[in-house]
């Protein structure tokens, strides 16, 4: 009798175990938890995915994949170009015959320098430039390959006894659009001074023909009154000193037009007021 009872219990246990195993198999097939599935969640993003997510996060901070750093020591200006990971970035496109254009503006907007630092290593540039004591803003103009980049001002100070708040001088519209430098006279004729429309800046060079300078007939750099908004404009056509740009905010802007005559580069400054 005992043997029969044990046999019945054994058969029941086997049947019960079979039912449990079968039920688990059905559940597992409907809800797979494999090593590969877990690894997919724990693996880091690919480069493309990471770049895309960081790009979206950065959009409100200037929409730039590349960061530029400026170190000033005595008369030496050193520039480092880095990606978002902090690694030096070296993939730059030649832009008007140079890999990097460095624009320096003094706080009173009277001193203007357009420099071309030399490459000294991957993502590293350097230039020697004596500057008077004072406060400045630098604009590093580059074209990274395959990356977004926005030119933002970098403030720095030469010498001591300066406030460090980089308050820029109040601009006043130019009384005349004709500027003389040495024996050369250049007149700027804006097509309009209205916000949110294309404005052509035509330059009358008083009969003098400029030489090619950095692959163009001339260059125009524009800053707003606070020296934060940077615009670098090139001629519309190769043989005419006509430049086109637009302004999305009304206000005062300083314009520096660069032309090369007889082997020397001359800078002609103007201040315009853009209306609402």
C-alpha cells in the first residue's frame, strides 16, 4: 500500500513539475530577459548617438560642438581648440587661405587686430602680438570639419589696475561714411539700415583698385555695441567691393572694412545704427 502511495505521489510531483516548467517556458518566450537585451541597455551610446544627444542639449548654449580657449601670457597668445570631450580637435577647413582668424577688439572699440596664429600642434595655435594695457575681447574664427561652431567673445586683460568687467564704450553713429587712411579714401554706402532684411554694403574706393587679400577683394567684420555679436562678411562678387549681411536686432554696430593697397592692409571703421 505504501509503495502504491509513493508511486502516486511521485507521478503527481512529476506532473506538477512539468506544468511549472511549461508555464515558465511560455512566460519566458513572451518576456525574454537575455544577456544581449541587458547589455543593450547598459552599453554606452555610439559616437553618432552621443553627438546627437549632446548637440540637442547644447543648442540653447550656442549650438557649438567645438570649444576654443585663449591663454594670454606677456605678448604670446595661445589658442586651444577642443571637442566636447575636452580632447584637442584638429580637423579644420582652410577658410580664406588660413586655418584660423583671430580678431581682437579693445574695450573702447578703437583698437582692431586681425591676426593669423601659426599652428604649433594638433588643435594648438600661437601668435606673438604686443597689446597696450587694457581690456579686450577676442573672436576665434574657424571652420571645423563635420562639427558645428559658433564664434563667441573671449574676454581678457593686459596689464593690471583694470576693472575686469569689460564695459565697452558707447558708440555713436558716424557723421560721415567716408574714412581716410594714409592716402586712401573709402566710402561705405549701405543699401538700407533696417532690421531683418538683407543689407548691401557697397564701398567706393575713390578710384583705387584693391589687391586680393586672403583670397578675397576685402573683408568686413561687424560687432554690436556690446561686442558680443560677431559677423564676418566677404564680397558677393570677386571684382566688386560689395558685401551683404543682415541684422536681427536694432541698435548700433561698428563695421571694420579691410582692403589691401600696394602690399599693405588698411582698416576703415564705421558706426551704423540699425532701425526697427
